[in-house]
């Protein structure tokens, strides 16, 4: 299939992918996923961390099949189009910590860029502040990029290394199939489940997995990235990736209106709080971390699916970050930020600035 | 004059930034950009076109792409 022109990487292809995600995400909500959370890479990785017991926040424990689908769908596309390239070695430990702080910021706001878009499309006004924070964080990141910031070059590696995260996802899928939820129980052997809260809300497994595979496949082809959308517009005034992100927001808005899921307002929005400053700052931290690591949480999953071991390390950082966030009271809840959320965001911003300022000589 | 931009092992936006830097520097009317992934190839090509440069040639060797860009 190498000879086929990659239509998905053309602007119209990218808009098409944005429209498709904009349809599928609200539909997943309609079919059982949490409100304004049809797809949220950060929240879903946090739910996976909970299901495995890395944190014990009872309301957010579920192995989300969408995440598994994202990685494996991307891998299938990468293999079909001969783009599976095992590679790693671009400052993995730095990416691990960027992943941790990206998650800490995301859980202060309560969402990744995808969910910020879906919250906005569901009428949640607080998402505007989060999106502005995201743009601000990415903008800081572009200043570092212009100043020569680089995590260095990757090296080609064994296929085994590129398979690590996809295999981890296969393992997670095996766990859900072996230990499905027992009605009325919060645990099946080693897997934790939520009895109430967002973790208890999910679309049927086969649908979640199928949608994940489809989006993973198309996102690998189109290079869909919400952080890149903002970054490339700031750096190059390029509308290319941004057109896909905007298509997602507008389509999700229309689908929400049709499905009766559009409920405009600021207060009382689902899985959201109204501490605007920290919605802003949490997303600033995340946006900066995504920009320094070269992709939004979704894009990191798609890259990991095509063999990028550094992106896989970022993903593991996010899962660990979810454990840290919930174990140490950093994560927000609808009541507001957690007891240690504010110092965690401050520390995260300092760490990101340190990384941005110090890793800036181009390695030739 | 021809110049080479070696962006192998780097991911976007760095290959694009390096290519644009060389273009801005102005001494080259032909650039050979080396990248090792499809996304960078697409991004460098798109950026070059938007700056009014022509893609004279793209060749693939051992998983890397050699993109020859020429100023119009």
C-alpha cells in the first residue's frame, strides 16, 4: 500500500478525521461513556491506572478499551503502510517526567485537549479557560522550540522495543477479558472497577474497542494532533492540523445538540470545577509538557503504535502521573482542586521551564 | 549553492524549523533535507511549498528520505 497517496494527511483528509472523531466521541457518551468524556486520553489512562490499583480513587477505575484501540489501530495502519519504525533514545527519562507532569496538569483541569474540546462542545464554559491555558502553555513551548530546544535524535532499534507498548495494551485487553466486571462488585481478582462515578460509565466493550481501533488507524494516517494544531499555527501560521481540531469541536457541538447533550453553562458541568485560575494553570502546565514532548496525549499513543519507544515512555509517565495525582491529592474533583494540586502545578511548571531552558543546544 | 539539512532522528517541528532556518539564512538556492519518517517528509514538503520552494526530488534509501528543494 506504499504507492497509495496518503489522502488522510492532506488538509481535507485531516478535516474528515476531525469530523469523524467529532461524531464518534459524543456517540460514545450516548452509548454509556461519561458526560463530555466520550474520549479523554488523560482521563482514560487515569482510569486504567485505577483499574490496576496504581491509585485507589474508587470512582475512576476501568480499563478503557479506547486507549487499547488507539495504540493497536495505529500499529495496524503503520504496518499496512510500512511506517512501523521502531525507534527510541531521545531523552526518554525527560519524556517520562514530562508525561507525569502533563497528567498532573490534566487532572487539575480534568481533561486532555480532546476532552477540553468535548467539554466546550457540550456547553461547558469552563473549558474555554482550559483551552486558553492550553494555548498559552503551547505558546511558551514554541518559544523554546524557536530558541533551539531539542530532546535530541532517536536511534533505530529492535522491533521488540517498538512492540513494548502495543504488547502492554494487548495485556490490558487480556485482563479485561479474563476478569470482567461482576455486577454489583468493585473487584474481580486483580482488576478494580467503579461502582459509581465516571469509572462506572462506559459504552459496551466491543464498541469502545472498535471506535478506538478506527480512530487509531485514521489518526496514524492523518498525524492528527491537538497540541500540534496550536503549535504549528503559532510557529508557521499553518492551518493544517488546526483545521482537524476545529472540525472535531464543531462537529461534536452539532452532534451534541442533535443528541440532546448540549447543556450550556459554567456551574455544575459534569466532571468539571469552576476554579478558573487553576483550570487555566493546569492546562498551561499540560500544554507546555505536550509541546516539549512533541505531541498531545492522543498523538503519543499513535506514535507509540508506530514503534516510537520515546512516546511509549511518555505514555507510561502519564499513567504513573495518574497514580501520583490521586494518591497524593493533586487531582481535582467537581468540588475544586485537590489539597496539593496548586503546589504540584507550580512545581511542574518549574520543571518544564528548567527542561526548556537547559535542553536547547541542537545536537548535530 | 546547495546545502544539506540533516534532520534524521528528529521529529516535527524540528525538521521544518531547521529547513526554514536555512531558507531564511538565504545563501542556498538548493537544499537537501534528510528525514527518516513519513510525517516529517510530508511536513517539510508542505512547509517548502508554502515558502514558494519547489520539491525537485524525493528519494528513499534505507528508511530515510532525501528531499531536494529548489528555490523558484
